[in-house]
């Protein structure tokens, strides 16, 4: 039971990190796109 609870907390934390990581990747992609447009 304790191990299962630990997994649940790990997944909730991982979901938070995943959402922030996705937002960071989107910002990076937008930044690269803008950089290409400015350079070209």
C-alpha cells in the first residue's frame, strides 16, 4: 500500500513537471520560429 501511494505522488509530481516542460518546449519552438523569421 505504501509503495502504491508513493507511485501516486510520483505521478502527480511528474504530471506537474511534464506540463511545465511542454510549456517550455512551446516557448522554445516559438522563439526559434521568430528567430528564423527575423534572420530571414
